[in-house]
């Protein structure tokens, strides 16, 4: 348990650092949502931040500003959590499918009963007023249109996690995620002492080798 907690704390620290790199001044918005969902539904904070960073990196890489990338990432993380609940698929699997859809690989989205195509993305961009006529979409517009299209097509899943949180499946998920979060919290408390101990050991080892 303690070993798992310390490893979780190390991974969480690395994930938070990555989150800061991706979202910059908008990091707090992303972390706040992860904390809220972890507390309310027992979802693993590290997994949510990792997915948000992945979504955000795709968004910012297309040219979106930090604030817009953070908003999109938060929306897609919540969407993945709701889709996971509605279709009873593991959260990491739902996140991977949405990540694929955001990048333009649409086949995985069929696992969430969502049919997407480049033509549908073009039509969504037109509906949003992001482009006129049949003008070719740039990367930024594609990302915004894909995210919007996924949100629209998964509207049936929106809020499902909150609506069904007392059901058996979500209670099991909450127990597992809650235990992971608790272990990581304990690991975070222990990590400074463990880090100090390892540092002393490494210095002693180095002095012996010399």
C-alpha cells in the first residue's frame, strides 16, 4: 500500500508538472476540476490530469490559447467520465477513444456509439461559423470542430456519472479510484522523507565507490 502510494505520488508530481507545461496560467482551472471530480466521484486525479494534458497538448499544438485549451480539456475529461459511466467502459479506455477522435482517428469512437467523418467535421465547422463554404480547414479549426462534434454526439451521456453515481458499477469505480487517491495522498506525505533517505543513500554509495 505504502509503496503504491509513494509511486502514485511521484507519478502525480510528474503529471502536475506536465499539466503546468501544457496549460501555463490556466493550470489551476484544470487541477480544480480534477480535484472536484476526484472528491465527488472517486475518479483518479492523476488519470484525469494526464488525459487533460493530452487533450490540451493537442489543442495548444493546433494554435489554441492556454485558456481555450484548458476549457476544451476540461470538457473532454468530463465527457469521457460520463461516457465511461453510460457505456460501462473503463475510464482510460473512454479517454483514449476521445483522444483518438480529437486527433482525427474516428474508428475508436464507434466504441462509444459515435460516428464521425471528415465531412461531418467540415459541416460542424460550418455550423459553428468557423469557416465559409468548402474552404479547407486548418488544424485549429479541425480540433475545435472535432471537440464540438464529439460533445454533440455524446450529449446523451452528459451528466450520466452524476445521475447514476449510486449504482453498483459507479460505486465500484468510486471505491477503486478513491483508494488510489487515498494511497497517493499518503504517498505525498511520505515522499519528502523517502526522497531525503534515497538522496543520503546515493551520496553514501557514491562516496564508497570513490
